[in-house]
C-alpha cells in the first residue's frame, strides 16, 4: 500500500497538524441496531457473527451508500474489551483468551463497491480435532483504502514559509466473529445500580455493573422501567447491543434516563432488566429493582 501523502510547509515556526483520523466501530457499539451498522459510507449487515453448534458458514453483506466508488481491504484484528466497554488492540493475550482467526476463512479479502453496490463476504469455520472447548473471538476489520491521485497531480504550494501536515483520513469498521466449541454457558448478575443527576443536572443517569461468569460472552439489551407507587409502568431507558466479552468478568455501564411528566423520581422504583436481543431465543439474563427515595 502506498504511503499516505504528506505535504510539508513552514511559517513563522508555527505548526499546524491535521491529525489522521482512524475510526473503529464494533459488534461492539451500543447505539446501533442488532442487524446492521455503518461507518462512513459503508453499511454492514449483520453487526456480529456467531458460529456454534452445527453452524459452519455465514455471510456478511456490504453496501456502499455513498456517491463515489469505494475500496476496502478486509483482515482480522484482535481486541480486548475494557471494563467501560471500549476496545484496545491486543498486545499480549490475556489468560484463557482464544482467537477465532486461525479457524475462520473468509472471501473476498478486498472489495470495490460502486455507489449503491453490494457485496457478500462469505465466512467458513474450519474446526480442528485439537480445538478446546470455549469461545474464540476475533474482529473482522473493513479498512477503507484511500483513492490515489493520478501521477503528475501534485499539491500546489503557494507559500514556502509555512509548515503543515496534511493526512488523508482513513475510515474503518470492525465486527466480532465468535466461534463457540462444546457445551459452554454463562451467567449474569446486575449490581451497584444507582441513579444520580447527569452532566446537565436535569436528565438523571443510571449506572450499574454487569457481572459475567462462565466461558461464553453475553450480548443483549438493557431496559429500564419506572414503576409508580400505584403500579403504573413507564419505559424510561433502553440501550441495545451491550456486550460483555470473554475473558472479562464485568462491564461498568451508564445511561441517561428519560423522565416523562407523569414520572416522579423521588418515589416509586425502577425495574432494570438485561436480556438477549434475539427474537427467536429471547432470554432474561438478570433483572433487579431499585427503590427511589
């Protein structure tokens, strides 16, 4: 791959830097739907792949929603999830951590998409006799390849007394690919549930800890209902697609709550429920109540 173009100028010892922007997104963003996600002009469906049981193959659909032809390279990366839900590239595997990239083939490894065009990326699991029971996870990364300028096209420099750095932004999006081997499971407990005023001092904020045990990661939606002293229910908060990946044992999470006019947060209680997003296998991982006083 050719190096990103850099143009250097100098002016009165002042430096202006246009920082290179690399945007990552993952199985991992809680504000996108379960079925699709997007970054830049690339739309990806679905936003996570799980190969387990007899399921050996799956497909990912890419769509260019922009007005220009786009090029993407596809590769595997390894990420760890932190306690606050952000991601860090793996430098050293954690104890018991397993990666899926050695067992999953995908094709093609690069795509060119005209405006409005779609492309299917096919994945196939290759099980080996020595695979241990457990969950294997890697992240499939779709990296935009910047369009190269034709030879002879050069940046015009009008002032030789200035210095600056111009870097072309590179966008990327990643989704988790999970392989599960054997009879594995997990359990979830919600703890440290607390309500306090948010940064704007008007909209209250809920904080809690999602505690996970077992060999399997969990992925689901967090729903919060206010229950009045008279027994009326009001939905005051929903966040979809919250994951706690192995080998993490917990995730700290916070979310703003909507307060309808009928709701009085000085009394009543909150019902907090964390459950699977699947419509075919709906499951409540855990739920808890918080008395408001």
